[in-house]
C-alpha cells in the first residue's frame, strides 16, 4: 500500500524512530516528576532506587537525543 502512495517504508520507519527518540526524554521527565510527588501518588510514590534508575534512564535518553542532533 505504501508503494502505491510513493512512500518508502524504511524511510518512514527510520523517521518515526527518530521522532520517538526525541519525544521520549520529555515524557520520561513527566513520569518521573509525577511518580516522585507524594501529593499525586500518595503511598505509591517511587522508592529511592527506582527514582535513581529513572533519572539515569532520563539522562541516557537526553544524551542519546543530543547525540542524534550533533551527529546529523
């Protein structure tokens, strides 16, 4: 179906992966801020090790997204 529309499926897959990689860090940040807020989460707030893992993941994703822009 994509061939009939004149679209390259591989190029579209690559583009959506780039968009996903760029949008992931802000979304991870929102999740981290909400799950670390006791007023929002109550007793289900993130534990310290889980919060540290989340912030590490956020940092890795930011570096990867910045690396994408620097390399291109």
